[in-house]
DNA sequence: AAATGAACCAACCGCATCGAT
DNA sequence: GATCGATGCGGTTGGTTCATT
């Protein structure tokens, strides 16, 4: 679908950092008229910028509902968890972090969290322990046994396929729901007021539902899953619940995520690896421990989702993770 | 105090997606 | 169904600030 070069190719348009005057003009215009059509906004507002640049400036910087400053430990946890679940879908992740923009989260991931995980010997893409983890990372002492334990516990591929399956099923359910009761027209203010979406998200609740429904029509389960992945917090909860339902936690093959997520979020990964290693080496107890960890992981996801649904802010950052089996809460989350 | 490198983050770029025609 | 315009999204860049030598 070829796209013509966008407006910034026009001559005379300014690029680069915004000046306070430009900010003021943009703010004043949006305050008075709303943004409406971004493409025509710059001319109306008296700005020599392209609409895209204005939209970005507004979305990432000028909006009054943006929280700036350091990320809290819980925000970090949420990002890591959701990244493990969603990958680089920053806007979907931002949906769960009120007042944070996708750009900010992305930057924070790239400059902080990714490095921390790498330092721990965990692949920030797969969230699995790296085979080639540098000495001094998670493998610094008793590394081999720990990685055996990690490998033993890591069945991410199975988890992933189960997750896709669950999401596909949920997509179908959502389609049915959407057909039964069409979502209200997009009304950002109303939606935000209802707490169904984060002010940082550019994807409205209703849009998500439509996306979900569209995804459900897809023959390809991955397509449906993809649509489902950007869905509301309810869907995440259902996905987790469906996964739990399909793969009872005691099943032999349903293992890894809990352990791994625990490691990711644990300030003392060393201890955790050691614990896992010990457990793995102590015959009999290992499977039970894995199961407990899985339960903990999924409980925490469910808690996260439930709390976000019940709280008007839809925040996952506070009460989100309550299961101590998963969260050995990092007082100073330096991995 | 100056030079250098690292870290940070706002903004850009280009592709994907959606809705209208 | 094809095309087009508008917008959203994620990857990347480059300027600025901070820390170290």
C-alpha cells in the first residue's frame, strides 16, 4: 500500500526541537479547538511544522496528563512483565502505565531495562537466560547448574503457542461480544473518565474492541492473537485465565513463565537462580516448586489485570502484583 | 577547567493500518 | 477490490546533559 511522502517534505517546514513559542501556539490552539485534523492544524495554529510533528509534540510532551520523571519500581515491573507478554508493542504497554507515553516507555526500556536484563544474562528479547551469558552475570557462581535449572524450567515455546491459542479463542469471544453489543463510538474523554483506558494510549477502548473483533475474523490464529494482544486489560486477564485453564498448572509441560518472570523482576536474581538450582538438584521437590512459581506468576498477572479493571485509573502499577511467590520485591531494583 | 565518553530523551523517519471514496 | 489520505506505531538518530578523567 504505497504511501506518498508525508507533509514534512513540503518546503519551509521547520524541524528539530520545539521552541517555547511553538509549544505555546500549539497548546493554545488545541486548548481552544481541539486537535481535530492534524494535517491542517499547523496552518490554523500558525505553526511552520508538519501535522505529524505537532501530533508527536502533543502526544509525547505537551499533553497535560503526562507524568514525567523517574519510573517507579512498580512501573518498571509492569513494563518488564508486559514486555515479556507483548514484546515491543509500546503503545499496548503504555495502556497499562497511566500518564506514561509509549515513547517514554520505549526510551526507558532501551536505555535502562534492556541493559539490566542483559547484564543479568537474560536475553531482553526472549526473556530467557542466554546460553552465552557473560561470566559475572546470572551465572557468576555455580553457573552451569543454574543454567541447567533455568533451561529445565524454560518451556517458553510451549507457553507461547498456548498463549496464542488462548488469545485466538478470546478473539472469537470478543467478536461475539462485539456483535452482541457494539462498542460506543470513540469518545476519549468519556472513555478516560470511565477508566477504561489510559490517557497515554492512543488506542481507545472501542477501537481496541474493533481491532479485537477484526482480528477474530482472521483465519490465522496469529493475526487474531496479535489483535488480542493490544486489547484491554480484561483481555489480558482472560488470556491468562484461558492459559491457566488450558494448561493446568500442574501439567508437566506448563512451566517456564513464572520462573522466568520471577527472575526478571527479582532484584536478587542470584538468590533465585540458586534457589532454582537447589530445587532442581533436590529430587522430588523441583516440580512442585516450578508449579508454585507458575501459579505465582499467573496469579500475579491475574491480580494485575483484575486490579486494573476494578480501579478507575486502570493502573497496573500499584496493586498489580501481589503474589509474593513472584515478586521478591526489589527494594532497589538494580539487576 | 577542558576534553572525552556515556547516558538520556525529544524528535524524526518510514512502514502499517484504518476509513473513506 | 483498489486507491488514497490521515494517523498510529516502532525503530532510530542526533543533540544535550552528565560523569569521569
